[in-house]
C-alpha cells in the first residue's frame, strides 16, 4: 500500500486545498463574506436524490458521469448508483464495500470507479453487475475516461494505463517521471478517438497514440522555478479542453495556453495558477485561479474579458456553463451564478452546508451537482 501514495502528497495550503480547520479558527484566514446580489434569474431545483454518504469533506475528485438518459454517482464508502437524469428516479445501486476515491466514469455500457486499493472496477451501466476488475500500480483519484475501444486511467505515480474496454485486459502503459512533491491527485486525461492528452505534476502535457501508447508530442506548460520545493511545484491537474480544434490547458504555478494540437504552435499564453478544470462559453475560456478568483478570457486572443474576485478563499469548484451564466460551487454548499458577459452575479442557491468540491456537469441546459454529503441535484436556471 505504501507505493500507492509515494508520489502524491496531501498539501495543507490555505490557498489551495483548504485543509482541516481552514474556516474554524478565528486567527486563520477567513473566506470572503457572501456578496450582496440582485437576483436576475431563478434557480429551479428539478429533483434531488441521495447518494449514500457522498464523497465526504476530505479532498476528493469524485464527480458524477452521464451516459444517455442516466446519471451515475458514488460515495466514498463504496456505493455506486444509477439514476434517471430527467426524473431523479433510482434505477440501481451496488455496494462494492470498498472505499472509492475517484470520480465515476461512464460510457459505452460501462460504469467505472476507482478504489482506494488501486483497483478499478467496471460495472454494467444497465444493471450494475460487475464486468471486470484491474489492479493498478498506484492510486487513481481522477475520473476514468472511456471510448469505444479503450479505458484510460491516470494514476498518482505518473502513469497512464489503457485497458481494453470490453475485457479489461492491459493494452499499454505510458510512464512519466514526476516529482516526489505534488498536489494531491491528478487531472483526468482527455480521451479522443485516436489520441489521449494528459498533464502531469512535472508541468508537462503529452499526446499519446491510443493504439500503442507512444507519444506524438510533449510540451511544458509550467517550469517550476523557486528556491523551495513548494515554490517549484508545477502541476497540471485540470482536464485539458478542446474548442474549435484548439487545445486549452492550464497549470498550477504555470500558464494557461492556447495550442494547436496538430503542430504544437502556441496561439497565446498567460501566467496563471490553477488546479481546476476549464470551461467554455460565449467564445470565452473560464477558470478559477488558486485564490478563488473567477476569470473569463477571450478564447481567440487570450485577452481578459472580466474577473470576479468577490468569492476569494471560498474554496470554489471548477466552473461550469449553463445558459447565459457561469456557475461555481463553494465549500459552504452555495452555487454562485455569474453573467458570461461581465461576471456580475445573477443568482445564488444553497444546496446544503456540506460543500461542493467535485466538477459539475451540464446536459440539455440542466446542471447536475453532487454535494459532499451525497445530495445529487438537477437544476435549471430560469
């Protein structure tokens, strides 16, 4: 078990992962108070459902996944459940009786979860029966990615492993050299039909051939300069994003870059520090930096469109886009909706007090959110 955690250190940094007691002592840095807003939109909760004990309050990358008309979620104790995403009705649930540490990956008839032991388990999306298991060399904290041929998973020791989707047999492994000190967990790879694109805690981004695992190219997004190991940390944790054949990627203590994925030409780049995934809408790229400011940047030029700083130190989730708004969740369970045009607040809603940590999903203009206590909600913004 020791090697499961050798390459990943849980850092308690007040501007990063908000460790234990971050908001509990009077002499510690406090989150910004809730800003006064004038609601311009109404938040309509379509349905809610319970997913066991939920992901929990500890740092996690547990996200929900959607495949067709079903949404899949898990809790940290081993419960995996399927719901009708339009009504919230539970279709099936399975208790694996092993702790789950990574988000649910779903697609092409499979629902895949990561166990704390380093095993990944594939279940039938139809009824939850177990299809196969595979023991990895280390812990996988990020969501497994699935295409019609392969399953791709990234582990905290710097490996990308591809398995056959149907049988779960090993196809290939790519091994990157990563530093001993890094942020907790990893980003989820971006899996296309032919290529897997993944970022690592050494600040490098690579593109791998899905057939062989050989790399097409690699580029560095963050250099990691400074006197101490903490200052030199350069970690790509957010999932890369592709928009109009352009690749966007950002790193902690690094940059956000717009890249041509075919020839590695950089269109633009700006210094930024983030460990969350990106979102896009209205021709913008949205990100939350490591101080919990929400930034909107023009996707074509990289120019700043707006910055919303009134949520600083509220431990925000990655952004999502719904309708005309950008939404983030925070550690007190609030959802904050901002205009995509200028970043002003247009609505706010509290789901519960446990907080929202995992990435949110939007399908058919419905926002799906899983709170840390296990409340799964479907939300419209009217």
